[in-house]
């Protein structure tokens, strides 16, 4: 058997790629040839985590020293992951958005001061003094992150926890300076030139109960001092393909463009971006209203995947679903994968994130409807809810079921995957979608069936266990409307406890699944039940 250091470079690299990092570190010390190959793999991904439960932070200083002494190592870095765990300042009473990270996470030895300060001076900043760090020698966290990213000139993926962005003035300054040079007459710069994926994460701590999680998440969304400009800078990156961002802020787009200067007043530069390369946009737990989404989609002509997870307080209601539908028109010809989730929380926080007060129950949660997506011919995957698709204008008390649009009239013609969630079930005047109405809509769509006999829309004691006889009186709607449909998922995992009647019955869930299977469509139904005393939820998947 040939010695390892005599193997061809291609074979050596293949072995090194699958070698655990600890073993790879030892292997790199055997000879110069193997070390040169191993370092490329060892530095391909940098993953740092600051955990409040761990008194010792990650070895930031040692890594920075290695890169500063050998800048070529920074060119090997393709992915940077920076996380802060268990620094939940909002868990304390009177949370005002401040997150208390360690003051000094990496103390710099005196003999390294000069090297680190020169590195800081070389970081891109638009104006002198803009990025000065008075505690540089003590290992200022912002300074360390700035130096690290500025030396990783070929980084392709950056994932950073939002706690590390809220009071970070250096990274936004670096972005602004780099983009200023790129957009101006100076041409391209090396910083962020290869960056194609940016993820702003929200690392959940472990909460004792669902109630704790809902309360803390709601407080976070209302009080978080998010770096709005930093979010907006990302749309100007020259090669960005994926933006996956938690808590993207709501941006007022009412001012528009100044007539005298033609300067756009919302975006950080005189002209709005045109992100031709951006194909995936995910806004997670975002307070951004549909007006903000419209502002963003106007700049993304090539978007393929959109994940819009709106999480707003009830004071922002009503949410205009017609504006959401109008925003989607910007990407109608390119969009293949669409997920729309809407959660509105109230003053009293409970297991599902928000229990609405009596006053809030008198205010509409949303107006209009998303409506028909039949002309979205590229769309093959859709995740949404009955309440969003149909709106709240239809109520079984006022109008018969026959007046309701069929599901087939609303879905895109080339749809292959459909997910219907339990969004807005906690809103009392939308709870018709937790009862007989939803079940009738689904049976008519998948099997062309109607329910025989007289049934109240809401299950009562006399009808809860009564046998339900479904009669096929027409062709299944899906065959005409969505002939390519192969997968259906009914997701009651968040608010399944709200449903106490028909669609929550185990026999009806199993019957619906069998109907879909007979039509050649895979089907899953996930239903969660929450104990009102804060016991953990139980999830059942059929």
C-alpha cells in the first residue's frame, strides 16, 4: 500500500474531505504537502458559536492570527457561520431590544496589537473614523467579525445570528463602502464579490412551555432594533442568489421617489437595486406587511422561490391580502415555489403565539383574499391556508357553501405540491375553516363528493360522533384544475387544538387520506393538540 503522502493530489483531496476535523488537524502536521492540501479543507467552513452557558468563547483570536499571518488561508474560506445562543435579553422584564453579549470575547495579546490594528485599518469603510473601535485591543466583537469577513474575500455563504447584527456598526459600514465602490465609477471590489447566499438566523433557546415560546417570540418581534439598512444593502450584492432572513423589518414605502432628484427614499442608495441573480427569498417571522413585500419583489425579476412568513401584532391589522396578490404579480412568470404564512398575535400571549382580546376580535384580521393563482403557470409548489386563499368575506351563516369558489378555481394549473396550514385559526370569525366548510371543500376537490344530510357547520354533541356519508356527484375537481398534483399535506401542527369537530375526527382524516391515495395523490395530515395547562403538544401524523 502506497504511503498517504505519495497518493495523487485528487485522491488525497477526496480522502481529506471526508476526514473528521480533529483527525484532519493532526494529519496536517505530518508533512508540508499534506498540510497545504488539508488547510484548504480545514478553512473551507468557519463555524463560531457564542453560548452564554459556556464561559469560554470560541477561539477567535487564534483563527484571526492564522489568517493574518497567512492571508491566502482566507481565500480558502467559502462559508462563514456565526451564532449567538442563549443571549435572550428579552426574557427579562422591560426588554428594550438590548442583547448582552460578552464584552470581551477574545482578548488580544499585546504582541498582536499592531497586526490586528493594521488589519482593522484595511477593512473597507466609506469614511475615515466610521469603523473606529475604542476597545480593539480588548477584542471587540464587531472588530473581530469585521476583520474575519474582510480577509475571507472569496466567501460564498454567510450565516450570522441577528443578535450579532443589532449593534454591529462595522459590518453595515463595510457593506455600504463596498457597494458604494461597486455601484460607482470605480468598478468591482474583492469584498463580497463571490457572496451568493446570506442567512440571518434567529437561534431559538429552549423554552419550558409553548406559552413561553409564544410570549418571547412576540416580544422579540415588537421590540427588536433590527438593522434595516443592513437588510436592504443585501439586495445590492452583485451575485446574490439566496437571501434567507429572520425578522425582516416593515419598511414604509409611502414616500416613493422624490420628483426633483429621482432619488428613491426607501433604499439606501439613490437607485433601487435590480437583483437579477436573486432566485430565492425567505422572510422568516417577519413583521413586514404586504406593502414591504411589494417593494422587494419589484427588484427581483428572476425570483423562483418565495417564503413569506409574516408575524405581526394585531395593531397592524387588517392585513390587505389584495396587496399581497398585487405584489406577487412582479414574479408571476418566474415563481415556482410559494409559501405564505400569516400569524397575528394579540395582547395576551398563549400557546399559539397570541390570544386576541375582546377589542381585537371586533377588528378584521385581514381584508380581501389572495384569490386565484390560475395564471401563475410556473408555480408548482404552494403552501398557504384556507383563510388566505378565500379570505374572510365568506361566512357559512350568511351564504351557502355553493356560493364559495371551488379550490380548483384558485390553484395554479401546473401545481404538483399543495400544503394547507392552520394559519389564522385562532381568529374566531375565521374558524369556519376549522369546521365542516374546510372538509367539504377538500372532499369536493379530491373526490367530487358532497355530504349527505343536514349538518350544522360547527360540530355539536349530537353530531360529533355521527357517521358522515359522502356521495360522489361530480368529477373530482383536481383532475381538471391541477392534473399534475402528486402531493398534498394538511398541516394542523400549530393550532390543531382549535378544531373540535369534523375535520379533527380521526376517521375523517383517515378517510380523506384514503380518498387522495385512490386518486394517486400522496397525502399526510398532521394534527397537534395543546394542553391548556401548558403541557407539551402532541403531534399525530396520518
